[in-house]
C-alpha cells in the first residue's frame, strides 16, 4: 500500500493530504466564483494565473528542492538572500506582463503578490522538510487553505469583486508565512554562518536549470490556456479551467508524494547507491501507477457528470474531451517518479533539457490546429504529459548508468 511505501507514517500522509486540501480550497474558490460570477470571471482568474505562475516559478529557482537535494548543502541564509533577489526580479517580470494587458490588471497584481509571499513560505519549508518536520508543514498548509478560502468566499459573497476576494487569500498567505519563519527561527535555520560567494554560486548553478525546468513545466501546463484565449472568449477559458482541475489535482497529489518522500529517496541513494534508489523508486512508483489508473478510469466515466452537477450546465463538456484528460492522469505518475530520480542525482540541467524539449514539441503541436477549441486544449494536455513521461523515463534510466560517486555508508532510509 502507498502508506507502507512512504515508510514515514502519518507525517508524510498528512503532508500529502494538506497539499491536496490546499488545492481543494482553491478549487472551492473557483466553484464559488463560478456559480456566483459565471464562466467569464473564472476565465479572467485563470488567465491571471497563467501569466503570473510561470514568472514566479522561473525566479524561484526551485530553491526548496535544491536545498533538500544538493550535496554539500550551503547554509539556509544563502538561499534566503537569493530568494529576495529573485522575488524582486519576478515582480519586475510581472510589471512587464501587466503592460501586455493579457489579463485584468487588478487580478493579476494580487495573484502575483500571493505567489511572491507563498514563494517565501515554500523556501522556509525546505529545512523543515529536510529534517522531516512534515507534520508542521502539513498543518500550516491547512491553516493557509482555511484562512484563504474563508476570507475569499466571504468577501466575494459580500462584494462580488474578485480582486477584493483574492486579497483575503493574500492575507492567509502572509499569516502562514510569518508563522513558518517564526518556527524556522526557533530551529536556527536562518543563521547566516558560513555564507560564502562560492555557496551562492553553487545554489545558483543548481537552481537556474532546475527553476527553468519547473518553469517550462508551468508554461506547458498553461499552454492550452494561452492557445485557447487567442481563439475563444474568456468564458470558454473558464470552462476549460474547470475541466483542467482534474489534472491539477492529479499533479498536486503526485508532487506532494514527491515532496513527502524526497528525503527518503536521498537517503536511499546515499546509503545504497543506485541499487537503493531503484528499489525505493519501485516501492513508490508501483502504488502511484495503481492510483493513477483508478483516478483516470474514474475521471473518464464520471468526470463530465461531476462537472455539470457541481458547476452547472454552462460548464458541460463532451466525453471526447474527458478522455485525453483521463489518460493524462494515468500517465502522470511516470513523470514524477522519474523526476525525483533526476533531483536525487542532482541532474538539474537534464531536467531543464527535458522540459524545454517537451515545451517546444507541444507548442509545435498546438500550432497545427487551425482553430483552437476545448477539444484541442485537452489533446494538448495529453500530448505534453506523454512527452514528459517518455523523456523522464529515458533520462532516469540513463542516470542509473552513471558511475557511482557517493559514500554508501551514510544514512539509512527512514
């Protein structure tokens, strides 16, 4: 069972559950906005996310994953100071995006502020994750979800203003970020001792390719929205955004499992080399594929009815659109299992290469459609998932052929 595969018991499951609930709270906000404001308002929110999210991901440099996996690990102060610089660059990038008027300015500004605050919380989680303080991460994530959802829905219900509602979510992010850093201070992870120029460049060299890789995946995620918004009104973008939440939930679940087990993958490789990494990959990958199969089948048979029942008839989609989404959910575990192998092997440039190749391939595929519709968007999701999975498996298998360089007598798997 997946529980047994985690080998970390309740804390790991709590982290997975909290991340899933966080996504569910965001979905609940979309649902409330949809039934109160309609598909067009949902489309405006989705466009703002499509613009802001890749910008902040690229400048986050995947610092949380780098901190957990890089060997040797520079002091946390190095990562924190890099985060301040990159956040300023992300805000500058957001300002340039606002000038393009691709999404409503007010919504885009608040979404960007939420992303900026959350990026600091995400970084503060890194040393806590590395020391397996997963329960604290889980509970603070749940707190963020609860405060953000309650404030946003109440404000939107009273005002009907999406910008004001998102300000409620922003307050939740600020509150939780403060709590996380207070906990970090008690564990002395904010100490600046040992900060060196060499440490800064070591983090940057690892973070740039990893951050660009994750940004390419983010762009890939929103690529259907970019294409769809060019040919269809905001209402159609809103309908697709609701449909895409099936994949969003699947991505978040698999990413949460990756985060909850990442330190175990690192320990397995440190203790037993590639053989240990292969064994632990199998223990996690098998149950995840089973979950993917169940989720994909359920989505195909009940997804369309679920959307209409929850969101209303204006969000209905044909079964032909559900099929590519369901298959994508089934394939996604291969993406995350192969990705964690590359992280553990510190093969950040390989992650970047696979991300860029996938993005170029799927963009080219998207350009072949004369008119881009929701059906086209669903096919684009499937194409991107399959390319990512194929390249991920190929590069992970290649990484196992690399010569061992680690000491295998260090740490046991938890």
